[in-house]
C-alpha cells in the first residue's frame, strides 16, 4: 500500500512553491523561491503583513498562503 505525502502549495511573490513539510525556516522559504542570499531579503506574510526578522525561525506553512520577499541588500551605484 502506497502512502502519499500531502503537498502544501504556497506562494512567494506570486510564484507557486510546494513542500511536504508543515513548517519551514524563513531562510528555506526564501532560498527555495530563488531569493539568495536570504540575508538580502525580508520575508513578509501577506495576511497580517508580519515581517520575519529571524532567518532560522520555523514558520507554519498553510495551503495557498502568500508571502512577499522584498530586496533589502546593497544597491549598486554606477
């Protein structure tokens, strides 16, 4: 008998991501969505507009939850 893990789909900057985990570290949410290095970005949960400041914090991931990654790193000057 096969057991299938339930995939949870969530969004970072409107791009779909998926996980089988119930919780992910803030760093993993950013990096899995291609935002590297994670320290150059803030991650905000769209509902409630909560910004996570600890990249090692584990956060619960809900189905269809939406996050926004905002660049905060150095901006090159020409």
